[in-house]
């Protein structure tokens, strides 16, 4: 996950080149890969946010 931004930048360059050369199917397939990377990143971020909220709630809960 640490290199996702680098991958997205490289894939975007590839999409631009594929489109310029008329390789629309390759551009479309590359954009699909980009969406998968972005979705994985959002899912991981959501899990981290959820865990952070759980820990914060536990820390602020009244002592038993």
C-alpha cells in the first residue's frame, strides 16, 4: 500500500499514452486497475478509521 500513489501516477501516464495512440481498450483496462487500487486504499483507510474510533471509545469509557 505504500507505493499506491506512485503506481497511480505511472498508470495515469500509461492511460494518457494509450489514449494518445488510440489504444482505448488498454487505456480502459488500465483505468480499471487504478480504480481497484483506489478502492483497496479506501477500504484500508476505512478499517484504520474504525479501529481508531474503537480505541478512542475504549479509552474514554467510564471505568468499571
